[in-house]
């Protein structure tokens, strides 16, 4: 994967496949602290300590459709190559939190990529997921909640409605452009 947004897409899809009804994404882009962090938290089925320990092994997956799982292995590799790390906390029945950090200034750190597109792609078609997204860049923040976005629209927000997804994607792009003020990550 050449962009961090593709890793975010994978993490969000993992949450959906784990049966999560609430998913939170937090991105902290802090060049002044030389850190970029991505945190995905969900209330899905969770994993045992043994499953967490094996989660970054490319030959370990809980999916029934294939026998390998490369997403977390690639993410861990991308983080460690850039002076960062990947940490997974989980408990069966309570959900999972994946925290990944990168040295912001490392020359091999992947670019952020299309976060708005990744979010929409990962959650497209879901009918019972509540999603929250917080993005912090320097001292600027943006926060999007599917519940609050639905209130803004005046109707319940649904990830299975193309017109809702289009508005959400546009809103995310506009807010990211505002907090970055023309800068790139």
C-alpha cells in the first residue's frame, strides 16, 4: 500500500467485518512533534490476547474467505520503517483499538492519500454503523459524526444512500482543506 489512506480503509473494513456498530477514526498530524498517529477504535467482536499477538502475522486471519491477512502486517512494517509502531488492544465482546504511529519527518513515511475516499469506500452500504472522525493538524481540528451529519441533513444518515455518501465525502474534503489551509501532509 502506497498511501496511509489505504491502511485506514483496511482498518475500517476490519472493524465492519468484526461486526462493529460504532467506529471511531482519529488522525493526529503533528509535524511540530514529529509524529503522525492513526487510531481506529470499534465495538466489534474483539480478539483474544492470542489473536492480538498473531494479528500482524501475514499468515494469520480470522476471515473464512482467505487464509492470509496482509493489511496489519503491511501497516506494522510501514510504521516501523518510519520510526513508529503498531499497537493493538482488544477484548472479546468489547471491541478493538489499533494505534499506529509514524515519525512525521521520516523520508519513507507514506503520504496521507485520499482519506475521504477511504472512509466512504470502507463504510459504503453499511446500515447500522455509527462513525466518528476526528482529524487534528497542528492546532486545528475537524470532527465529523454520522449522527451529527444526519441532524445537519435533517434526516437519519445512512451509509447505504449514495447521495448521503457523496455529501459526506464532499464535507470531509472541504474540512480537511480548511484545517490544512493549502498545506499537504
